[in-house]
C-alpha cells in the first residue's frame, strides 16, 4: 500500500498531470485560457502517429507470435463484455434510463487513447518495458463496445440501429485510421525507420503531451460545468468505481496471457479507461436521443481525471505486485 501512495504522489507532481490540473483549474475558474482547435487537433494527430509508429517498430523488433493474436482476441472480448458490466452497475447505482445507460456503457468498453499514452509515458519514466503491440490491442478495442451498447438498446427496441452510416463512423474513425496506419508504417520500416525520425517522434513527445493535456483539462472543466445538473451521486460514483472494476478484468486477462508487467499495466489501463473521442462520435449517429452531457461528463470529467491522477499509479503498483515485475 505505501508503494501505491508513493507512485500516486510521484504521478501527481509530474508535468503531465499538473498540465491537466492547470487546464481544469482554469476552466473551473472561468478563465478565458484556450488552445485553438486547429492546434489541439494537430497535437492529437501527432500523439496518435507517434504512439502508433513506436508500437509498430516494437512489433517489428519483437516479431509476431501467438501472444499477439491472443492479446488482440482478449482485447476484443473485453471491449464487448465491459459495456454489459457497466450498464448493469450504472442502472443499480443511478437508476438511469436504458438509452442513456447504454450510451454511457459503450464508452466504458472502448478506450481512451490519451490515457493509454499517459500510461505508456509513466511506464517509460519508471523504466518498465511493455509489449509494443499493445497499441494494436488499443485499436481493436474501439468498435466492439459500440456494438454492445447498441445491442443493449435494441433489447428494448425493435430498431437495432445498425445502419451503414454507423459502420462507417466506427470503421473509418480518424483516430483508428491514424493509429493503425502509423502502426503499420512503424512495423514496415522498423528500427531503421524510427532512427530516421527519432528527433521528431521521441524527443518532443512528452512536451506535446503536456500541452495536449492542458487542453483536455480545459475541455473537462467546462464539460463538468455544463453537465453539473445532469449527474447524481450514483452516476459520479460509477465514474470512479467502473475503472477499478474494468482494470480487474484487464488484470485477469493479462495474467492468462502471460504478459509482462508493463503489458499488464497497459491492458489494465485499456480496460479501465473510457472513450471520449470515437464513441461520442458514434453515439451521435446511433443514439442521437442520448444526452451528451451525461456520457461526456462521466468519461471526460470523472473517469479521465481519476485514471490520470490515481488510477495509473494504482494499476502499475498492482501489476508489479502480482507479476513481480
């Protein structure tokens, strides 16, 4: 337990977390601080490309084996199952209606790529290695959760809502395309390709991440203000409890797969995080009647800050304790 608190303390005073805290505080104080949308989008493109490229290089260096295939399968299964757990828990804790509960649940089976990037950075800072192909697992965990959310809604309605527009939204979502594309480029070019653009991919990464999380803090704070009346205590409790439950599922899967300590952390983080990019975009198409103030405030305003400040160090400490890494 003291190790967990020590890791949490170190994480709380890291530039990454403090940058998010600055943005959150500025938003809650109603400051006019803002980052232009074009710059924020450019930073997100950079981060997705960098993490995807480095993941592909790691796979090229490591080689493809059965564990990679099994990890992808495990990620897909986790992404499909976790929304069902989230839906049941949310209905018990908050009594939320089926439509909004299903929309929220879809976010909690999918992943937050920024949380994944922050966890990767924390592992690197701690000198803990992880399987490079986990970025491919992250990409695989986007769509199944959306399908599970739609199935939950369809249980109470005749319309399954599986139209071509939704499939396009899922499969051609920009973040997924960029992540997979960069992964493939890194895989094809390997360590030699990384050496060519090392000064662009590696050195600026944490600095860009700090600025991006400053913007995320601003977005989260303003979302919390707008959604203040939409959530009760039960829903907010869900936003903290569900990541811990999800990380437990990820831990169990990682142990069955025999992942390294770092890989275990990343699968825990993927299972614990909540999407606020791909799934909201899909929900706008599939469930336009659902309230964005509910699912965005929970995923971005509650779960994201929890994972960033306390969750990641907790997952690292638990993984190290159990795997001995």
